[in-house]
C-alpha cells in the first residue's frame, strides 16, 4: 500500500520574535506533556498497574537477564523514553543496589527500544505502519538483548567487570 502523511507541520513564522514565540509554545507543550506522563506513571503505580506489568513481563525479563529489581525501571524506560528511564535507573541503582548485570541488560534494552509509546505515536502520525514501527522494532530489540545475554555467559569475568559493568 501507499503511505499517507496524516500530519504536516505549520509554516514557521518569520523573524526572531515569531521564532521565539513558537519555541516558547513548543517548550510549554513539551512541559505539559511530560507533566501529564509523570502524573499517569504515578497514578499507575498507585493503582498497582506497574506491579501487574512487572508480574506479566517477569518471565520475558528473566530470559533477557533483567532481574525483578530492574523490571519497573525497564518498563518506564521502554514506555516513556531513555532520558526519564535512564535517570530513574541511575537513581534506583544507587538507592537499591541493583545488580550490575541487571543494569546492563536493562539499559541495553532501553537503548534499543526506548520510548515505544512516543516514537510509535509520532511515526503513526507520519503515516508509518504499526507492525513495522512497533512489533518489528520490539522483536528485533528482544532478540538482540537475548543474544547478548547468551554471549555474556561465555565472556571472561575480568572482561565483563572491566568493560560491561555500568556505573563503576
């Protein structure tokens, strides 16, 4: 089939004042979106949806070398984006002492498949097919992390400790 562009950006205003006004509007919109997303995350935590997601995804995460301690921050990073998830994982690692192996595989998965909700919605607006931008990307990411997890077992511990332990 043929792709159809659903959204086209508005023409940009001319001059410095128009540009500044447009940028301030964009920053305000970004701020409101991030605040709404944080509120949604807190609400989902409050009603225990995050706990249910962790329970459901735990078998998959175990296949990828991600332990229960890193599951919640991995879910946040995958859905909300790398900047938010990365910051959260660094904080959680320092507070809860999450094992380095879990951190490595969690960050690897987030690096490959971060921001699934935002990126998917943006690409859908531009006319992309859902199966290509979400399902294929997710399957590819899971396969990559699974292969890394399997390779990890054969690497010498000296190499793993020196090159693959984040936050040392």
